[in-house]
């Protein structure tokens, strides 16, 4: 029994010595690990709350758009930008707010909404759509060089053909028929034969006296038009 007590005491002394030497380090490591876990859980909660808030405001914007209330839609989008910038809801909201503004002939507001998306958006696809629409507004305003600059940035591959189509529109509006034809042909080649919008590009080329033939078609991938 005495031997057992002695062994227990030795083990206890070893534990005490180990804790004296490494106790503070272990404690701080636990604090860091638990702190990091708490921070992560807090971030997840914040993200969830942020998404919920952004969703609510986007719904408000959507209702305003459906009812045709441009002023209320603009206010809802302003709230989205100030409170939830960086969320997908806000970037989608920029496209919706811009459409509502344009429907009510508020061209400057529509252009500003799209410019915000182009400058601040993180979703590459939504930004690409914003660029196409913004370039269209700039083209209509005869801001041709600015429109070409707007669509000169890199976009996801599925938008390349649509960018070429928009470039063709801008160049044609400038009276640059040959350059426009080249852009339209690049767009036509980039659109899959099953994409309905390819027929519109075909019509543009035909009007320019350059109707494409099957022999001019190249490998392409499906995309959809973003007007």
C-alpha cells in the first residue's frame, strides 16, 4: 500500500512539475483555440444575420419594382448599398434598381446604379451583366469611347460573345462598319447554334451584307443574352 501511495505521489509530482512548466502555454493555447472558435461562430452568425437583412431589403426592392414605384425602389437600393454592400442580394439589387430607373426614363440614376455594380461588385457574372447594360446606356448617350472602355475589362468566358456583340453595336453606331462586322462575326462564332440570340446576331451581319455561313462557324459554348 505504501508503495502504491509513493507511486501516486510521484505521478502527482510529475503532473505538478509539468503544469508548472507548461501550464501557462497550454492555457493560452486553449484561449486562442476557443477564442478562434467563438470568433468563427460569431462571424457565421453575423453572416447569417447580414444575409437575412439583405434578403429582406431586396424583397422590399423587388416589391417596389413590381409595383412600378421607382422612388421606393431607389430608396431600398440605397439602404442595401449602405448596410449590406458586398452581398449578392445588393449586386442583384443594382441590376433591378437600374432597370426600374430606366423604365421610368431616369437614365442618370440607372447609369449610376450600374456603375456602382461595375465598381464594387464581387460576383463576376453579375458584374459582366452590369457592364453590358451600362455600355448600352453609354452607347445610347453617344458616349462611345466610355462604352468601349466599360466592356474592355475581363469577363467570364460565357459572356465573351455577348461582349463582342455589344462592341459591334457601339462600333456600328460610330460608323465603323468593318470593325463592327468583325465584332459581330466573333459574337456569332462564340454563340452556340442552339442559342436563340444567335439569330439576332445573324440578322445584324446579314444587314451589313455579311451573312454568316456554316463554314464560318467555330467551336463555341452556350451563353444567354444579357440585355
